[in-house]
C-alpha cells in the first residue's frame, strides 16, 4: 500500500491525502475527500480510472479490509460505480459498466444477482429511488457484515477509484 499527497487541478488548488493498493491486477485509490456522485465520477475519469466495481467475494473482502483497516472508514459510505437504471442495479463504470452488467433487481425482496452482490441488511431500500440512487459500500462501526447500500446521488461521500 502506498500513501502520498496529490494536487487536484479541477478545483481550487489543494492537496489531498491518498492511499493506493493493488489486488488481482487492479489498482485502487482512495482520496481523502468527499464528493457527490457526479464530481466523484469526473475526478476518477480525470485520473484515468473509474469508480470501483466489486465483482466477487474475494474482491469485496479485500476492499472492505483496505477501507476499514488502515483507513478506518467504519461507519461510512464509500461510493462505488453502480446506479439504479430502469429498475435494475447496474454497474455504470469501468469494464462492467461498458458491458451493462446487472447487479440485482431493484425490489427489496428480490435478490437475484446475475453477478456478485452483497447487500447490507435491509437494503436496497425504496427511500432514495425517486432521487437518482447510487451504490455505496457501507462498513458498520464494528467492521462486520459490510454491504452495498442505495444512497442519494447529491450528498457528498467518500469514493474509491479503480484502474
């Protein structure tokens, strides 16, 4: 894992702490900043990456360990590259977004996942659906039983970039 500071040029000049790690041929970068979904996507794209997608249990476990371990993000939502599109949760960034990969159906009682999904307890909810919901990874304060949550697109959250 690497730690360094970067200079963001898309906003007023500021230095942001950054943590980077690799897993299974992918690079993951966490910037110590919160942004709304659109800004997070723009920053990821400007850096040559995309908002992270999680496609299997090993990757999920690795990312949870990375975010909750040295970064201490327990009790926080971290934006991923998924959105509700036409009543289905889909990856909308990275190779999975290009392939229009469906994560799961939108109904709370339906968890048929054509690819990997790991919803947090009682999620997805209907709460944010009329406000362009997006996908986050939530790690509870105790660090156990992390999972995907649907959150509103406009509040600012931490986010994870992948290459």
